[in-house]
């Protein structure tokens, strides 16, 4: 099965959340490839309910429907950030890394985030927000990591076309290709991290040591134990 994104497309001048709009469309039976975009949103969400907001027309705010899901989408939360990296790098002469599981960095600053909501095997909503032209003083004061923008004159329509072009390959990629590509862009490997809320592991700290075949983050703890952390249950802090 091949994938494409962008048609039909529903665009809002202002909406609460493109993910909420796309999820409602998915529940109503909208086809795979349907995309919701917005010039501005006032109730955007990141992981763990964190707020995602941007001034009008200064970011790509996009949510896409993918259906049905199969084994290729097992690592979708890692594959989509790779597509975002490729899209950004086609817009500007920058190099992107991924902070596990789904934040995209330029250098040490967050430029984009991904939020996947799914009802397997029926559908997934792929949400992506890419900062394009947000000034330093326009970012919310509660961001947990310094943010940045793509710049270089990139606008939402150009970014939309770039992401629509890169997404199909990555949502259909083999797990081994996703893991290898993620490893090449891993912004955490070798860094001190701490976590909480990791099921039986509780909380702890150690050195990030890549990801495993399931997409879990591997951390070498101080006692020598190697811990695997699942993205859905972990709140992660990165040492500066």
C-alpha cells in the first residue's frame, strides 16, 4: 500500500487544535491522507497535555489521517519526526536531530514537535507543529526547553508541501530503517537524562544509550543496569 497526504485538506484561520479536528474527521470515516491545517490554534497540545501555541501564520500546524494501520506503523512516533527533519532540511541549510521520542531540534533548540493519537488498527492522527518564523520573544514562557524557528523565509505553505512529500516514505518504512535513521539523528545519545513515571522503573537517571528495536529509549543507569523506557509512560529531563 502506498500513502499520500494533502487531499482532501481542511484549513482553518483559527481552531482549537488541528489534532482534535482531524480526530473528529477520522471518527467520521474521513479517508487516509486527509489533512487539517490552521493559521493559528489556541488549544494545541503536545505530549502529556503540554500547550503548543504560535502566532498566526508563523508555524506549520498540521494533522494528517492515516488509515488503516499495519505492522509498518509500529514505530510511527519515531518515523514521523524523521519526516519532519527531512522537510525542515529541504527548507533551510540546517541539520536536525531528534530528542527521543518526538521533538525535533536544530542544535540545542526545539524547532518542531510531533503528537500521534491512534485507534489501532483503524486509524492514526499524525500531528506536527514546525516553528517557521516565531521571534524569540513570542514563544510561551513555560516552554521546557529553549525553542527556535526554521527562519530563512520559510512559510506555512512551503512547509506543508515539504512535509507532505516526506511523510509517505517514512510512514511506510521498515522498522529497521526507522531505527537506523533515528540512531543517526539521536540528539540524546551519550547525554545525562533523568526520568519519572516509568512503570516499574519509577524514576532514575543515567546516560542515554540509543533506542532498541521497539523504539524504547535505552539508558545506562549509574548502577550499571541498562533500562528501557517507553515513550508513553515517561517524563524525561535532559541535563544541559
